């Protein structure tokens, strides 16, 4: 399915019921809401709203979903793990 054809969050690769609920929690109600969003900010907001640190794999899924909706290929969420680790390490060293 092409990103332009996606109508429901669960139609995005890697998004299931639990992640959909998390996205709703941070104000993402439709797939187009992900375009231009920073997945790291979405993750931080989710952690803040829920009052607990979420599994880092959730961030990988957010990265995958944003990348897909912005025109990237459908990829498994775990393919973004190394990118996440590099980005977080770079942010900590600032």
C-alpha cells in the first residue's frame, strides 16, 4: 500500500492496536498527522503523558512510521534500532 492510500493508523506497517493507542495519546489521530513530525518528540511526549519511560522499541516504531508516511519504503521497526541508538548517543554528547 502506498502512503497516500493509508487511511487508518493500523494500515501503516508496524502499527498495531497498542501503538495506535499510544499515537492517539500524543495527538496523532490519522496517518497524515505523522508527516513532518519528530518521532523522538512524539516518544518523549508519550513518556511524559504516561508518566513512565516507554520501551525504546516504541521509538523505533515511531521512527519507522514517520519515515514511511514521508515516502520511505516499508521497513521493519527493528531496522531503525541502530539509527535510534546513534541519534540518542549524539543528543547525549551535546
